[in-house]
């Protein structure tokens, strides 16, 4: 395909190709940021916040979790999901229901958002005939959270287009509790709040023992991993939930914000800058904006509009849709790249949706080429993130649990990642798709918490009894 691409187009888009040495630079800069993020004294100046999640035990051993029924809530993108998870005899079953999140709720008050969540939860419990039961709940909330406990967490800033006032700076668990209180018809105990990366890791660790990293490349991009507590300055775990694994904790890196201080400017293009300016949070989440589903389509659109304006494609003629910000969906990239060489079925369909029916075959090849440059760069950046983490944890063999729409749907994303990670690091690793990761993971975290509290209570009772003898 590349042979058919005119040199002028190749030159204009050259900056989207990241060399191996630049990718190594990304790894080294990210590592420095992670190191600083773990140091409380440097925390206020660092973008990659490395928040400890208070999740110490991973469910890779059945003595680590409690069996039974648990509820899961999952909020993080354009949909919201409620699940009922049953853990029994090493088996996990989940039934869940997806609820659309009306666009206006992403901008209205936090109170309205949490009332809606509570409402969906109550409806779901009614349908599953568990409304009269007291159940423990795990809440996946996929935004940057500064945690002070397993079920105490402040939202530091909204990402991914959310902007509800009254939530940033507040404890999200408390906001959900208040919403549940307002309706007062269900009895749930919010045991754990987790990021989607943590949920992804937890649900994979349940099946694969050496899973230590969770990666999400979906609407947003982020990763978490199991870190040694001794590497984190000024972190004080909650003694009730660390009885089994006090020496380790999952750290939510929030690496989507990597680059906000300018360190990635050497690979950012003018189109990345345009997309950032048009976003709801300019200057923030710059790594995420080069790698995640919320922005990849918009980057492609910005490049194509530029090429149309220079009269290099489509005879210089765009369409109203092509000129509408965010009208080129990231899903189109996956669809366009699905067409094998010489086939144009998906491209034709997508171009029709964008009112670009005047595209020639040469135009189609160029459009596909641009899509592949943008998706390859995203996969390589995600690989750089994984390589950085593998270097930090220094294990011989590690499974990385991965989830997210971009990773799942793009036809070559996984392959590009596998090829790239090998070039960047030595340790052996495996990428494993984490099915239903964030929902099941939240319920598993709640079950681990219940178990640890139980063990901790029993230990206290035993030591009290011994003191009495
Ligand atoms: C959020 C992360 C989340 C990621 C993937 C980012 O925008 O800040 O907390 O894990 O998206 O959903």
C-alpha cells in the first residue's frame, strides 16, 4: 500500500512515525515521571500521579477472596453498567445491564449524575430479585482518583469529556452513598472503589496467577501495576485490609496525563495540538490524547482536512460532516483498516457516512494510510507505557491484562504492541484480553475487601482471647 502513497503525503505525515530511539526516549521520560510520582515530596510537580489504590491482595489465590454475590457499578465512558457477580467454587459469573448515559448528564450537576446511577442500580436489583438483600458493592470509576482508603477517594479532575460540577475535589464514594440515601430503598455497602485498570488487572489475576499489570486503551488510556509498598513514600495502608499482602499494592499510574509538562512535545504534531485545543480539557491528558479512542478519530479528521485544504486528496472537496469536530469516529479507523489490500468495502461505507462519495481509489489508499499512521503511533505509545512498567517491576514473566475498545476493535493493535514491546524490553510477557474486566474486577475487589476485614476481625478476636488467658 505504501508504494501507492505520493511522496508529498509521506513527507507531510512523516512526524507521525516515531523512531525506535524516540520511543526509547518516551520510555525513559515516563520512567522518570513514575519515579517522581511515587515520591510525595515531588508529587505536586508531577503529571503521572501514581496513586496507591489500597488494593493489596490480588485474587490469584482463593484464600484471598470471599465467595457470594456482589454488585458492580462501572462508570467511565459513554455507557454505564451495573452487574451482579457471583463467586463460587473458583468460578465467577456475571450478569449485567448496560444503561445509556444521556450526554447532558456528563455536564449537569454531580448530584444528578449520582441520582441516575443510584436509580439504575435500584432498577437492576429489582430485576435480579435482590432488592431486599444487603449486598457489598464494588464501584469502577474510571477517572483520576486520589484514594485515602479502599472506599474513600477524591476525584482530582474529570477527563474524557465529563464536566459535572460539584464532583472534583469530593469523595466519590460519599456522593454515591448520599444518592443511595436520598432514595432509601436499597441497602448496599460500598466496599471498594477502583479504577478500570485495577478492575482489569483483578479480573485477569483471578484466572492467571502472574498477572501484575492492567492496561486500558479505550475512550481513555491508563495503566496500573503491582508495586512494592517500600517504593512509595509516605503511604500508610489501612491495617484492616492489608492482613494478607502488606508489602505490595496496586498503583494507578494515571499515565494519560504524561506529557502535560511538555516532555512529549518532541513527538507531538500540529494536528495533536489542534485536537487538544478543541477538547474539553486543553493542556491536560496529552499522552491520552495521542493514544485513546476519544481522540484518535479526531486526529485523523484533522489530518484529512489539512490534506483536503492543500488539495492533495478528494479534489480539495470535503463535506459538512468532515468539517464537524469529532464527526470522524475512532471506530472508523478500525473499520477502514479491516479492509484487506485492494478491497474497499468498509472504506466506501465509512466515506458514504461522511458524505465523501467522490473519493477515488487513490484517495481511499491515502485515507487508509493516514488511519494506519495514527493507530500505529497509538499502539506504539501504549507499548512504551507497558515497557516502562515491565522495567520497573523486574519480573521474569508477567501477564498484562488489557481492555478497552481501541485494543479490542482495532485489527492490528495487539500485533503492533507485541512487536514493539519486544524491541523495548527483555523480560518475558504476555498480553491477555481481560473479559468484562472492569465490572468483574470491581466485584472481586469488594470480595477481597470483605475477606480481609473478616480475617482481620478474627485475628483481633484471637489475640484478645490470648491476652485474656
Ligand atoms: C482516566 C483513567 C482511566 C482511563 C481509561 C482516563 O481518562 O483518567 O482513570 O483509567 O481514562 O478509562
